[in-house]
């Protein structure tokens, strides 16, 4: 039995050398994307792949709606907003979609008791938030979905 | 499913496995540090290798999204200092926080005492936190991983750890035979 | 009482433990832990004794947000650990009221060592934000740099200090 385990581990370990990068495509966090937009990152294209109604209701600054005639040049840095999966080198997905942009760039929140690392992140978010007309706030309680991830981060294991 | 139900079920499996391995018995655990019984090392690193390979490959084939799994964050100085202290406490107590619960659950009074000590230590440290705060918050590196730190692909780190573990297991077997 | 069964093969137990950890990644989006349960309970008890004091304490305050210190994933997990440990010992004939110790110290000394060692582990776990379950196992499998640092430091600390407590175990 031990030999089976050892052999399996050895095989899976050696194969890992050839596994390359994981298939999940690169993603960019909302605040970083906001910085890219503000700094006018060259070749940046923000492609919103949601239906027309949703796009008209709200979209990122400088976003274009994905239509059948949309094409990409090889040097383009493409960020898909609420998109599907396309496997190619320079294609990013906005991590968390449009809701994350709204939560983290337009309405960043922090609690008073947050640790310094969270405060630094909040300050960075506040700068771009104000630039795009958002509203950074200090709150008593984080909204619950984000509270869960924040809770693990805060409470340790 | 309710996350707390999942937590409980996973906990039951965790506790069961620890007890089956004999890690609910302090003298057995302490043997690790006198080279007479290397069960702690064998269980721990078999577990790490298994979960590491599992996470790597499930993520590679797209079943597990690692970006959705909380990775413990790195704080260099606190984890170095905390680790050293933890190790000292561990060899004195003969049980770690998780195994102390298993020991207590199986009737071992020393297990219950380790739990009490843990609780006292955490409580005291929390109450006297102010002078520790600078150390606690220092040298934060976020969710830094070994591949990022060493600037190599994760596959290389995975393979290296498997190789080191398999070699170390060989040494462990020989060391135990000499004891 | 029937003869206790032998312990499982350590490698088999380790693989099973690894699978439990993997299940936690897949079904809970996080790994295992233990010291966090102690921290959360400590925060809860301080808050029950003196809510103002707990809220003003920078360490305990972090456990008071969200749904509070008692609705903590790790508390439910540790409850499971206790149940699982109990059941395993029950079926293996290993349930036994005892104070396990080395052959050359008394039960009372052993209990003192247990409490003392536990306290020092508590300090270490607070600083490191985890213990062998949360950092070494979980962080180790996920290749967290800090977790591997903690693991190496913990083994080093234990091996270096072991000669000083030899009488407790030998």
C-alpha cells in the first residue's frame, strides 16, 4: 500500500512539472483596472459582454459593448467584464464582474476596526473611487458576502 | 448546504482520522522529537502532499477554483517568532490544539489541560495585545505562495515537495528502526 | 474492556487526512484549523464579561464583527473534531480516562506541563495566526510561504527545546 501511495505521488509530482499554467485565465481586480483606466494604459480595451439592456443601464467608463463585429489586435490588453471563458494570452476577466466593480471601486467600504493592511487597500480604492465619482465609506458592518471572505482573513485559522 | 454543517462533518472526519493515527496520545506525539516515533511527521507530510497534489490537479483540470480558496497569509516575523514559540509549547505539552481536542474527547485529562492552557494563552495574549501589536502587524506579505516567492511555476514547487517528502519518509523509516 | 485496536498505518492516515483537507477546499472554500476556535471563544467570553473591553481590544474586536464570535466556522469544525475523535476511540476500544505521560514524571507534573505548554502554544498561535492544522497542514498544502516558515520554525523550536523536557517523556 505504501508503495502504491509513493508511486502515485511520484507520478503526479513529476507530471506537475509539465502541467504548465492552470487553465483559469488572468484576472484583474476592480481597483487595479480602475487605475489602468485612469492612467490610460496603452492598448487597453474594456469589453463588456453583458446584454445591451444591462450595458445601457450601467457600464464601466471607456467600456465598449461586445458585438459580433468586435475584433482584437494581438497587442490589445483586453479586459472582459462579466464575461465567459476565452483562453488567450492577453485576455483578462474582471474578477467578480460588474458587481465587484460597483462594490470595490464605486462604493468601497471599511469598518473602523479594520487592520492596517485593509486600511491601505481602502485608501488605494478611495483614490480611484473619487476619481470615477464613487463614494468611499466607513461602515459599522461589512455587507455579508464580503464579510465572509473578510472574516476568514481577519480571524485566521 | 449550511456552511456550519459542512464544518461539522469535516471536523468529524478530521478528528476521526487523527485518533485513528494515534495522534490523540501525547507520548506518541512527543516521540517525534526524540526520534523514536515519527508518526507526526509521516501523517502531517502525507496529508500535505495528498492535499497539495489534489488541489494542484483539481485546479489544473478546472474542478477547483483556487482563487476561491482562502490561502493563509504570510507575516514573516510573527510567523517565525510564533512558530518557534509554538514548537516549544508543543514539545512541552505533547499535543497541538487540534490533537488536544481529540485527546480530551477520548478521556485524556492531559488533553483537556492542554486545551485549557491554549485557551489561557490566547486569552492572556489578547488581553495584553497592545505591546505586541507592532510585531503582529509587521512584515505582511499577503497571500504569498512559494511559487511566487521563488519565481518558479507551481508545478516545480509541487514536484520538489513530493520528492523531498518521499526521501524524508525513507529516512524516517530508517531512523525509527534504529530507535 | 476489549483490547484496543492497533493504530492505523501513518501514511494511510495521512492520505485520508489530506483528502479531508481537500474536501474542505472543495466544499468550504477554506482549509482546516484549530487555534482560531480558541481565539474566537476567548473573544466571546471577554465580550460576555465586558462588551466595552472586548470592543476596545484590537485583537478581540476582530472576532466581534460579522455574525459574532460564536457563529464561527472553526467552532463548528472543532465540535466535529471532538465528536470524531470520540467515535473513533469508542469503536477502537481506546476510550480511557487517563493522564498520559512519560514514565518518569507524576500525573500532576504532567498536567502542569500540559497547561504550560498549551499556554505557550496559545501565544505562538496568536502571533502566527494559526497552528499545525490551519497553517502547517492547510497553508502547507496551498504552498503559503508563511505557513512553511511557521512549520519549519515550529519543528526547530520543538527539537531545540526537547532536551530540556526530556524527563517529561523519557
